[in-house]
C-alpha cells in the first residue's frame, strides 16, 4: 500500500465525489497561462493567415479535456478506481492529444519516433512499479502525465496533417492500428490477469461496489471498447482512404 495520498488527494466516497474538485493553485495557474498563451497565438495566426479555421473551438476542446482530466472530480476518482485512471488516460490520448494536434500541430515528421514515445508512455503507466512511483510522488506523476500528453500531441500531429502522400497515409494507418493493438493487449492483460496488479486501490474500490480485481477487469474492458475500437475504426478508414488514393492515382 502507498504511504501517502497521490497527487489528486484522498480517495473520495460516492457521496462526496461531486465535491471533489482539484483546486491546486499551481495547476489552475498553469492552465490559465496556457489558455492565455493559446488565445494570443490563435489571434496572431488569424491576423497572419486571414482564415476562420475552427482552431478556437478545438483549443476549447483541448482545454476542456485538461479540466476534465485534472480539475474535475475525475481526478479524485482515479485515486479510488483504477478504471477511472483508464478513462483519464483515454481523455488525454483520444481527446486532448488530437485537439492540440489540430490546433497547434507539432512537427509533422518522425511519426515513428512519436509512436515509440507514445507507446512507451502508455506501457509505462501500466507497469506496477512505475504506477506506484507516480502514486507516491507528484513530480513522477506529472512527468508521466506530460509524457503521455506530449507524445499523444506529437503522434496525432503527424497522423492528422492534411498534406500526407499516399505512402504516408498507409504508414499512418498502420501506426494507428498498432496503437489500437497495444491498447487491446493491455486491455486483455488487465481483464484476464488472475491477480491484482495495482494494490494502491486495494481498499478504495468497495465504496463504489467493486472488488479491486473487478475494478481492474473493468479498466481492461474500457481499454478495449472506448479505447481500442475507435482507433481500429480510424485505422480502417485511413487505409480505405489511402487505397482510394492509389486507385485514382
């Protein structure tokens, strides 16, 4: 068992969950600073490009995802339930990352490097020893979170850029499919493991009507369905689009 409360605080009870907002002043200041910087950058881009692209709305989606992940009661719920931690990561990987990529794209090259970094961050979060370290240390926690958000941002920047040629489209589709496969594998490990992998949640799940092992299995199912399935569908769509590009070339 961990000796200290993790970053998001003590595990809430069902009756206190809706009041368990994270009011960390450093976090709120960082989000406010990032939001202000984003507004300034978007305004300058609009003045320079003279377009009405939907970037402000996408920036709002990214900010909303960060608030959901780190300020809303979801942050506290990740202390009680490992399955909530999985939802937390899906918000960062599947919502914040793509929204940032479409609003403020990073380098669109080196897709393979971004894929390796994202894969490493995803697997590291599920290594029990590393998970325990992030639980007990706020700096480790934020290092892991930034690794996940940053690599997802870069990965989706490379995947979603509009000027990709057909070979790049095939490569991107294969990378998305590989990411979906990894999420499916992690989901299978969590679902079918006969033993509890994350004892940090040993005494926190019963208040929500789950045993620790059932909570772990639920996290695996979440990784499979809302995690893996949309990525697999996106990979299939990208492959179809690339194939149509070959046919019309």
